[in-house]
């Protein structure tokens, strides 16, 4: 963020200074408005905590201050109202009918994956593993290739699984990012109940944002929340080699490595697949922290800067996050989720 | 605005009347004009890695003018051995452009990814290789600055040029040159362009060594031996003391050195061990991380940054450290670690070079200690340093102690016109302002 803007308030040290402004905003309306805007010009990627030696938990403070900002001046955040209403009414970020969660991808994939419809959860069905797709993967056509590889891999490995489908609520992460804990909790309660009814032992998601919610905020009892890379890495000791024909680079999603500290499993899978890849800088794609809603131009600039700095125009960027995928695609980069390589390798038979 | 690495962290934001991010000299000129019209002070600001607190601007009603969006590398002359850069470029950014050409800008502070070239001019900064590569003033040919009155000055080692011939003549009568801009801490004007010296990338085969000493005196003698033998040290760090919570397997006092493989460096009274490249890198990283580590109990603070030891004083290092630690303890601060660059070079207020060890000291701050109390501790350490004939490192602390530099800048400001970082000339070394900011 700091590299893109060249403005001090976006640097870790600048943010620490901003905390001093918090004491003064009561008296200065203009300053208060600026401060509130700055709170949402942040991807909440956690890099500040990593860079700054002060030991101040900026992420936590930003969460708290975001909540306070919305409470104090809801008029500044009218752009978030449609999101809030969609989540309250239909439990997804797009405002689409709740029952459509398992419609689009099912239409697209059921011919290629026979029996996929039976994998969609309904009351009374049980499975060891519950797949939690999240809003992006449930509704976005741009995620279809990942979804297809995920299901095909689960089928190929004969995993006992169900997909939550229309019984899935948003995980609550967007509300959590606005500091709206109450709203997030309402969404989580339903998800918990469904997973319990399905007698799931694991809940698997490809989305690090959803995983933060499932692992850290759903209070799941007896159900382990796993990123798909964790699940497959545990399951597969060896994997046929991937037939690599293109240069690859790995973009490690911030929420996955900084917040969830899942760093080994994606790389372990890539190693097992025998691929050669470049590690990209551990920086945000610009898609986190609701920045796409609060300041889409800034979000675009971040991914453009990353693209220019990394020199990856002719490289396929691997990642393991639907939100990062959207950002990478938005700047016309080739991108694949690790599970796409995994299925190709399994299907190809490999060495 | 005003974020920096010093202990002066508390700002009254109401006194900040404007923040500007010019991209060109013209935009910087316009910002200064506004400050002048409104009668506000101007504080130039770079990357914020500085330790003096000068870039906070004290407590004046002021405009900040940041160089962070003036990052262009304007020209590179291989034949002339220079590059023209805007002040907000970092050494890393300059070198990213120079590397493909086989050239390098040889000023490398540990904060080289954040520190701006303009900021390095203002602090006369350098890295742990100043012994061989010098400080910023040794690595530049000229600087363009804008004064508070809106005049453009081009300053090189021979003097000043300006479209205002009368002003240039006055300043040249005073003998103003690059030495005056170096380490002026934003008191003379806003830097808009620097012509930095670039040199080919050297390909010297080097070795790493870990040199352990019995005690501080032996270490001081060891550094003096390195200087006497004129060892072209490529990298040098001294760790004099480190808290057991952070020192891993090291037992200070010790030196980490990298120098040419064919140089025969001789130490008396020391255990010298050649170390592999991998181990050298590990030790370099460990040293960089020392300030970031906290003890298991208490909080670490960077209370006082940098005091140089040079000449005969090196042999008195043990005594010096004990005396300074005694001051710290008197103020209820617990010495935590001491590390620094060795051997190193810096400049005194009369522009003469000094050589020796530049040391950083970190302490554990007890609960309840106020900012004012910490500031008083700093004052006492500075007094103690003067008493011991130790140099409080001028790039960081000259405003407290280097009266020669301060007087020189005041002499020039009388001609140029003031109101850039005026707080630094408040009575008693801005003691009242600074103590309120800790």
C-alpha cells in the first residue's frame, strides 16, 4: 500500500502514528473523516505487524477502529450497505438467492462429474468431510476451473464428502472485516448447525478468508477446519509428477500465511508435484480487507505494481485463494490454484 | 505525518497545518510558497528511518513536505560517474537501476529499502561500510535545494550557484558548500535533487571472520589494530553486550568482519575464527534483528543511539561502557544490548572526519517511566559522553551536542532566511519540546 501511494499513513510506522490521531478526532471533524477513510484503505494483510518492531497489534486495532468508525459515522460507509443487506437477507455477498449457491456450478459441472448433485448437502445426509465453498467460489464463473479440479480430485481420491450448497451461509468474514461481530455470529451459527447435522469430521475450504472464520471464529466442536492444501497434503504422501510446460510462480495469500500461518502445506504439495516455481514476494494482491469495495482504484494499483515488479507476464501464477485469483485475473495474468495442478497430475498418471 | 524511528513519537497533530507530497520541484516550490504566505515553518520529510527526531518538526505550526513521491532517477552518466536522483529515491531503488549497468551507489544503511537519499544527505548517513565507502557526503557531487524564500540553490564542494546572484555571492562569501548541507537535518531548505557518485561494482573475494575478545579493552584494542592496519573492511559489526534472552550462541564482546581474502589481518589477544558465507549471512541477519527482539520480561527501548569511540578512546572502551551503564542504571534503565558498526567513519561539526566504533545502545524501560524522565537520561548520557571525550554520533544527536555545526547552520540561515525546522534552534537544544515528545 505504501509503495503504491507513497504516502506515510499507509506505512507501518505511519499507522502507529495514526493511533495518536485517534485521541484528537473527537474535536476535528475533517481529521475524523480522513482517519475513518484511512482505516478502510487497508487490505488487513498483516504485513505491518511483520515489518514493524513495535509489537503493536495493528490488525486488532484496525478491526476495532473499523467497527467504531461505522458506528460513529454510518453515512461515510453507505457503500457497504448493499453488502450488509445482502448478507442479512440472502446470506451471501452478491445478493443472489440463497438457493442459487449450488445452481451455477452444478449446471456447469454435473455432466463432467457424474453424481455431483448427490454431493450437495440436504437434511439427513452425512459425510466425513464437508466442503465449504464460500461466496466467491459458489457464484463466480471465474472460479469454475478451480471448483472443477477440487471436485474431480475429491472424486478421484474417493473422499467421503458433501458440499454445503444452499445450506451454506457466508462465513461472516466480510462483516468481521467491518468489525460487525454480531452480524458475523448470526451467519456462523447456521453453518455450525449444518456441519454438526452432517456429522462432519472436517470442513474443507479453498478460501483463506472463510478458513479464518471457520477455524478461529466458528467454535466448531469436534470438526477440524482445513484449507484444501492442508487436506490434500495430509492425504497424499506421494503424487504423480505434474507435467510442467510453463514457468510457474507461487503467490502466497496473505491470510493464508500471515494470519493462519499455513505455509508448509502448499509448498509441500508443490514439491510432491515436482514443479519448479519462483517464490513471489510475500505481499498482498490488493484484494483483501474489503479494499475492492472501499477503494477499487487503490486495489487495482496494488496488483498492477506487483505485476510490474515481479516480471510475471509470461508466467502462470499459482495461488490458493479465490480472492487472490480474482485480482490476478483482473490484471490479465495466467493463474491456477494448486488443486488444478494436483488434479492434472493425478489424472495424467504422471511418473 | 512525522513518523520516524526516533524516541520522539508524540506529536500534536493540530500544529500540522499541511502535508504535501510534491512530485516535482515546482510543486515543492508551491508548497513552500504557501507556508511562507501563512507564516508556517517547513519540515522536510523522507522515509522516516532517521533517529534524530528532526523530521518531526518539533511543536511548531508547520507544513510537512515529503519527498516520498519524488523518486525518479533522472539521469545516469557512466562516463561522469554520477546519477541525478530525486530525494525520495531509496538506495535500493537507485541501485536497482544501476545494477544492470554494473555500477553502484555505495551508501548502504541497514534501512536502505526505506531511507531516502535526501534523508541520507540531511543526516550525512551511511551504512556499516562507511569505513571503506564513507558517509553520504563522500558519495555526492552536488545538491539542489529550495530555500524558504523560494530560491533555488545548487550546492557543490566548491560553493553555491543560484539564479539569485546576490544570494549566491553572500553564501559563497560564507564559504557554504556540500559539507554544510550534509547533516543539516532539514534546517537549510528542501532538497529537490542530488547528484550521487556511482562506481563500478567491485568483485573482491572476501572471507568472513568472527573475532572474540576477552573483554572490552581487548576489543577496543582490536578495532584500533584493524584501523592501524588499514584493513579494507567490507562489512563490520561489533556486538559489545547482548541480553541472554537474545544473544543465542554468541558471547560478546565480538566483531563480525568481512574483508578481502588476500588481506592479512592480525589481531593480538583475540580468538579469530574464519566463518563460512552461510554463517556470515546468519550473523548479519542476527545483528539486524537484535533491535527487534525483546527480553522475556520487560520492554526494550532504543534510548540512545550512537556514540563514537575513536583514537585513544578505543582503549578505554571498557571504562566508557561502564560509565555510561552507570548513568543508565542511575536512571533505573537496565542495559540490554550494545552493538554497532566497526570500524566506522563519521564527521564532526567542524567537518573533520572521525574514525572508530559507532555503537548503539538499547535498554529495558521499567514500568511507569515517563517520556520526560527518559529524555533527562539522554541528556545525562550526552553530558557523560562529553566528559569522557566520546562523540555522541553526529548524524543522530548533533542537535544536542555539536555546537560547532549548530552555530554554522545558524550563520547560513541568517543569509538564506530561516523557518525550516526552526525548533532545533530553540533554547537549551529544544529540550522542552523534545522532552514532551518522548
